[in-house]
C-alpha cells in the first residue's frame, strides 16, 4: 500500500470536516490506514467524544523525534461561489481544487504518503504524526494532545507544523484573543429617542472605535515578513435589535485581537476597552450610565517567535526549505508546541492566500516539493539519532 499524496488528498478532501462537524470519520480512516502499515495510533477525544486528535510514532517507540503536525478541520463553504463540489478533488491545469487542499489537507496527504517509506526504513530518530481538531475556531484541539506528551506518548524533540508557506520556513506567527461583547441598553418605541438607549448604536460606535485603534496599531514594527506587522483588531460579527421601529435593547459584537510575541495581549485589551468606554461616554453623555457593556474571552492562541537559526528551522532547511525565515500574521498551533518546550517551525505546501477562499486550490508542484522534503526527512532520520539533550541538528548521541 503506497498511495500518492494526490490520491490521499482526494480521500481527505472527501471528508467534510468543517469545524462544526465531527472529524471522527477522517480520524478513523487515518487510523486504519496507519494500522495497515504496522503503525499504532493514539487518540485523544474532546469532552463529548465526537472529535479526536491522533498521534502516532514510526520508528523507536520510546524516544523523542520529529513531529509532523497538521489540523484536520476546515472552514465553512457556506455562501461561497464554488465552481465545483468543494468536497470532491478536481484537477485543472496542474491545480487541485477542494476545501482544505491548501489549508491544510495537502500537508496531511503528503505526510501520510510518506509513512510507507518511513516504515520501511530503520529510523534512528522516530517520526511522529500529529493530527488535531478545531484549529480553525481557536486551536482548541492541540492542547489536549500536547498534554499527553511525555506521558502516554513521547514528547517530540522538534515539531514541523505544515501550514501553507510555499515550503519556506516560517518562524513567527501572531497570537489571537477571541472576544465577545454583550451590550444592554434600554428599549423603547423608535419615535421616542429620548426614552431609549440603543444597544445597536453602541455596538456600531464600538466597532468604529476598534477599527480606528486597529489602524493605529497595525503599522507598529514586527518580525520580518509579517504584514500587517503590528497588532490588529477585527470585528467579525455584529448583532443587535429586533425590529426597525424598536430601539434596540440588546447588542453583541464578536471580535478579535491579533498580537505579536512581544505584546502583552491583556494590556492591548485593556487599552482597547478603555478607549471604547471613553467613546461611548462621549456619544451617550447622560445616558451612558444606562448602558451595560460586558466583554468575555472566548479563546486565546499564543503567539510564536522562534527567532532565527533555531533547531527546527535548521532541520527544515536541511530538508530543502528555502528562502528567508519570516513571520506571518495568522495564528497557528506552532505557538502551542513552542509553549510546551518543543522547538518548532512552520513549513508546508501551498499558498496561504488560497486558504479560506472559494475554489481553494493547491498546485501539484507544491505537493511534489513537500513529498521530496519528507523523503529527505526519512533519509535523515535513518542516519541520525538526536542526542537526548538539546544539540545542533545532525549531531549524534
């Protein structure tokens, strides 16, 4: 059994693993595939059991090795003008179309296609596979898997997170604080503005102020290649009111702050909320005391900045990653691996500009480059045994 990465990508795209759905069909398929190759998977499930992470080791079972990590969930296709079925792989002019082809089932397909080659070798350094759930809604799945490191599964020495980077090394990404603000005003007939306090107006004023702050912050300097370089704010959803002729009592904003590793996200949040409060006080004047504004944190993803020349980057370059190490503005699970003490780099096939778009695609040439990268990893891991303590990549114990 030695399917190509394109064949495996076709299978993986066929599983609708949109984040609000279960990923178990895909996980069980991958588990059966690995068992057929003599590789035993370890699953960790979420609280209600309808989603799971998968971790597996090829090579020495009691040693720490190189982890190939990717998430299984994809973003929704609702309302997007797709030209073909998003959950069926379609090839046109050397491009492979389908939801998740770029972000990031292409990487998963290449990793799985490499397993038969890994399994045939006498690996001195083990290679771990790590698949997570719910990355797209806050990197919610990976922490449960990371918690098993050094307990039920080995703790990796190095992690390669295969987010789309055109197979170039990415050594920094922003963190995210996901937030929800609930605003309560006072309802009244729309003709009686002096009696009501509109939560809809307050929500709009808050959104405008957050946008103003974002424009101020985003030009602050950040890691090389990261654009926008500074912190950003985005209001993704606003809901308010029940009818045109009723002054809205309830309003809600769902928003986020993206921050650099050098930022204190709590300070950014405090600053933003203080400035929002000042704007609302000026807007509503004597009616401000009627408003109740409550903001709660939904999720937090740590920022990541490995600096230049780290162990994981050096390994990626040895395997063929090329170009200047750079930072990216999106969030990923690399920060969670790094926070657990695992040297980490992002390096994967595809262009992030295709992610989350209608007619998402990955170039077959990118899969080929990733296949070569992972073949080199197999060669390297069969020749090199990492020392028990941190040491330069390539050193032998």
